[in-house]
């Protein structure tokens, strides 16, 4: 076979731009392969088909991808121990049936989801520009998706080929999901952190361009996927500039505008939409506590009733009830997310007017019902706690997973009760209000229980962040402060998740203002702890008003610029 003639006026765009000779090997010339540069070509789709000359070099490229993005069983095991963000400490092999799209570990073997979509690097896709992108996408399809979905979910839920097909068709969606996977892998490969930032910038810009150029108002899914994964990446980056809240609000609006009640292909609810709705609901309940954004605007555009259409327990199962729907989780959980959002939103209106006060009383009544429901459920399964008290004996049973999840929900409910009591009566604190004192004591006992310790040992530990923040800010007794500090330190050691970092600097800032240091508790009548705008008796005063968030909390403002 004759050696190809090298040309400078033809060949790939990379060689022509550099005015270098190209051997015109399709789809990737030898020069671009050697320099690891994206090799693009002008021409029709037929010009982009792989040629027979590329088969010999394809194996070498795939080996390079494996070296740069390891996929061995040992590495997958270490990566799964921190799927909610880069981990800085050891993690348990147990798993908690937490919320969808909040990645979690699994004792089940990783399942390859829709492998037919994983092709060689020689196949051209709009959003996959080089071998690193192809390796990240393979990790997303083979490993990451299996961590985002519960191991006992129905097969139709675990098959997320539609999610990947949307990413393959739209570069803005592909950049968003590649950015999340790159940041997830950066704990093992620090160089991928910059790759994640680059994909984040491309994803934000591509989403804006796609919105401006879109001529089909019914093509919701590429925008939904982009907003969803951009929001997840901003949460992991611990961004407090409200951009994560904005992206999840946009995702909620997209879900609401889909014609879900119509019959036909465009009116059906796919597993992807259910996962997206659960992710949106979870983050909309968590983020307001750590942000000073305009929550009233979010409340006007987000319809919790419409979002609940995607969370029906019988969408993808043949049975009925909570146990038949492993993707949804505990029954009252989504009510807790809505209540958390609304309670924080109304509390920011301090001082409350009559309408706000009536609303808070209604939320308090709802919380009392949820607490009673969860208390009965935990009492009926108290005998399973003996299994948690002893040494681990293999993967946890479904009953243990369920009770651990319910303990997390129960802590949410108690924390919101404390928050509501403070919103209604800002002149009280933990010491002066017997009900609040009793709830804080109960919460501190739960934080020391085996169930909560098991929950803190998994990536689903982010579920503890909201109640832990409220309890830490309400704590006035030295022993309570110590319990809060120890649990925050434990979560920080086991994983540097975005919400865990938010808890850390939020509580530190509150303690600096109210307690001077966690070991020195001033008297409640200390004039230095009062404010002309209202009572400042404990950390909840600052947390409720939201005046502890500053412009310096923006962690990634320079990435987009």
C-alpha cells in the first residue's frame, strides 16, 4: 500500500489551521492522534464515516483512554465510595436507599446500562470532541448511571439509554453530564477537575445558544438534562451564587410545561423524567436554607402539584404502596421537601405579617402529622436496630435500608418543627422553650444512634445536612454543640460533598457571631448578641434571616467568565 500524500490545503481542520501536512486518515489523522488533538473534517456525513485505515490505530486509542480514565474493578470500587462528590476519606460499603439522582454506592454489581450506545472513539458525536470525552462518557454509561439509581429499582428505571441518547444528540447536554462525571472522577485524577470546569463553561454557553436557536417548543428534554446536570455540578462545587437554585428552578419549569397529561409519544412520562423530578424536588428542598436568593419568585413559578405527577408510586411498578416503588422512597418525603422550601421562604419575611403567620401555622400542623406518621413507622421496625448495633455482616437488608432512610426523614421533620417554632416566636431560644429543648435533645440522641451513624457512612449522608445545620444553629448547651461539631467533622472526613461544605462554613459563621467559639456560650441577655432589627438569641436568628451569606461565598464565579 502506497504511503498517502501529505497535503496542507486539504485534510482535517486542525492541520489546515496550523498549516501542517495531513495524511487524511479518517476519522482521525495520525498527527492529531499523536498530539491528542480533536480531529474534525469539513464535508457531509459520508465523509465522517470511519475508514478501514483507522481500524489498526483504534485499539491503541482505546488503550490510551483506559490508561487515562481507569475502569478496573478496584478503581470502580473506590470511586463508588464517593459518588456524591470527590471523597477525602474512607467510606462504608453499605448503601442507603436515598433519593434519585443523588448518587449512592451499591453493594450490587455494577450493571452496564444500554451498552449499545457506547461505541469506539472513531464514531463522531457532536458533544464528544476527543478521547477523554469518550472515556468520560463510557464512565457515565457504565458506572455513574448505576450509582444514581437504586439497585433494586425496576428494569425500566435502570435502563437510561434515553438519557444517553439525548446527550449524544445535543452538545449542551453532553457537556453538562461530562462535567459532572469529570468532577466525580477528579478525586482519583486531579487533572480532570480542569476538564470539569471547561465542560461547565461549554455547557452554560451551549445551553444559551440552544435556547436561542430552538425552533421546536416541544423539545424539552435537552434543556432539562442540561439544567439538571449543570445544577448538580454547581452543588458539588459548593457554589453559593444561587446559580444551582436557578438551574433546578428552570428544570422544574421544564417538567411542568411538558404535556404529561396528553396521550402519545410527547405526552408520556419516561423514567428519565421521574428521576429528574426527584432530583429537582430534593434540591429545591435543600438549597434555600443555604442561599439568599429570591425564594418568592421561585415559589411563583414552581408548582409542587405538577411535579408530583412525575412521582406517582405506580408509574413503573405493578404493585401499590411504598414498598412497591423503590424509586420514590419514603411516603411523606416529598412533602418534607415542599415544607422545607416553604418554611424557609416564609421565615425570610421577618417580621411576619398576618398572612405569613397563618401559613406558618398550617405548615406546623402538616409537620406534626408527618412526625406522627414517621414515629409510628420507626416504632414498628425498632427490632431491626439490633442488626445495626452489631458488627457489619455483609450488605444491609432492604429492611435496614428502609429504616435508615426513615431515620433521615424523621430528623428532617423534627428539624423543621424547631425551625417553625423559631419563626413563630423569634423571642424564644432552645433554653426558654420547653418543646424546642425536648426536640433538640431527641435529635441529639438520634445523631448518636447506630441508624444515623450508618447513614453518615454513605454518600447519602448529604440527607443529614439540613437537619444538622438547624440543630447546630439552635444548640446552646456545650454538649449539644460538641455533638454537632463531631458529626460535621465526621461528614467532612468521609466525603467533601457540596452540601457538607455548606454546613461547615454556615455553622462556623453562625457560631462566630453568636457563640464567639463553640466552647464559650454567652448569656442570653448579652447586649452584644442583640440587634436593632430583632432578637438574636441563638444561631437560628441569623439562619432564618439569611444575612450570613456574603458575596465572597461565590466559589466558581471566575469559571464562566
